[in-house]
C-alpha cells in the first residue's frame, strides 16, 4: 500500500470540520481490505470510525482525525489546497501535516505487518472543531465493551526538525474567555457625566497577566494568560463608549484544574472590572502520560529507525489526547509541526515513508509475535 497515493486520496477530500467529504470511507475501505472490522459511529452529523482486529491484550490503538482546519486565504496557496499536488518531492495540501499523511503512513505500515495481535483505530471527523461529537463520545462506548486499549498512539504532528525527533506525552489544557465591561456613554469633554469602561478593562487584563498562576513543572511551561483581542467598535473620536470587550485564552499545566482556574479568573475580574460579564469555556485540562515503560518502548522503537532517541515534550495546542488519557496512556508521534494550519501546508515524501517505518517499528515492538512481511525484519 503506497502511503503517498493514499495521502493524496485523503487530501483530495475537502473535509473541513464538520464535513467528512468521503475521507473516512477511504480509511474504512483500506482497513476492511486488511481484515479489520469497521464500525461507523456518527453523532450529530459528525463522521467517526472505529476499527479493530484481533482479541486479547496488549491492545494498541491508533488515534487520529480526518477533519482539517479551513484553508484561509485560498489565493495565497501556491497549489490548490485540496488537489494533493506533488512538487519538489513534497506533498502539498490542507491536512498534509495535520494529519492525513500520518493516517496514510499508519495504514501503510499495517499492510506490511503480519500479526494476529489486537489492534484498533479510532478516527474522528471532529478534532479541529469543538471536538464534542468525536473521540469524547466514542470512549465511553469502548469502555462499555471493554475495548479500551493499553496504549493509544496519536498521529498528530510532533516533529520539530526531523520525523521521529520528538514525542508528545502530554499537552497543556485550555480555557478561552470573553470579558465585557459596561459603563455609561457620554461626551469625552464631560467625563464626569460618564463612566468609561476601558480603564477598568485594561486594569483587569493587567491583573490577569500579572497573576502568578504557577511556575510550571519539569514537564510543563508555566500556566499563561494571553489576551487575543480588545474591541470597542467605537467609530467616534468624541464619545466615551458604553462597553468594551476583551477575548483571551489560558493554557494551563497539570498544576491547575480548569474548573478551579475559572474561579480564580472570576474573582480577579470581580476585583477590578466593575460592572461586567464574564464568559468562560473550558476546552480541557492538561494531560500527562506517566507510564515510563511504554514511553521508553516507543522511544527505543523510533531510535531503531532514526538512530536517535526522540525527545519528549508537552508543548503545542490541545489534541484528543486530553480525552483518551483519562482511559489509557497516550503517546503522540507524527510529522513535522512546522506548516500545520498554515497556507501551503506540506510534508516531504521522504518524511511520510520515514513515519511509516517508525510506526512499523513501534507496532513490532509493542505487539507480541508480530513480524514484517516482504522485507528484512526491522528490529532483529
Ligand atoms: Zn491535528
């Protein structure tokens, strides 16, 4: 199974969340041909796929998503984002790095693997959006059926310079929020008759920036507050506005619980914001895989392919690892992070092949009695 051709087929499906656009059908077709039992578990119009083969333990699950983020300004793309163009030994298109080519690499590795060992795949069409009707909803169903794996390998982009140089064993959690401060509109020349909400909002944001949430841990950066916009929408130069609104985000580490942090934010706003509205959305707590044995096994399997032990990291945005880690250890390993979500997202063809070898080596080392067909055994 050619991972490049399969990558192209997947990129040619314009599967911007919540659309599936035929992507999961392609995955399903290949898995069925490899002897997997496939089950579509669609919720609220979101397509999800669970596939499995073999019985017993240890069970390894590959986790991934076929949905992609929007293309942004399409006129800025060198090649059309859903054409799957190959140029300069690279494959270009939305979802190339994040993470269709990783799915293709894993399927292609499966085709070369001879094993009766238990394997499963959990592929969702709702990771880049709200992530409400994907992985989060599938896990309780798998738990009910006693199908929670012993390790979940997620194919999110994790590499910095070369494929296999970095694994993610955790991710920070995330909260986003919107703070609106209210005042009294009036003429700028008569401020005594008005109540300007802007200084209160600014003071509150400064307090939030200055608040010593924590100093981070060995594996995590400190919890951080960042404002993303301040809006008044005031076109006049001589009117003090009635309200001002700020949007912000917090990335939190394992020292914090998102729910507790929301209480801290509420009380800080209470102190300086005056009359205000605060809306907070929790996107997830931080997660950290602490199963050193499994981390080491995956590191060693990668070293056999690349010649170097990968670094372990917890940086970057949230992934479905935050949901899965509540059930089993999670390790993320995929292509280069560099162009994900950008205009002209691309990956090198060499990297797709290399990731396939990495996945094959991990499968080989994790699953008992597995071997590689049609070539020298990688890990002898
Ligand atoms: Zn992703």
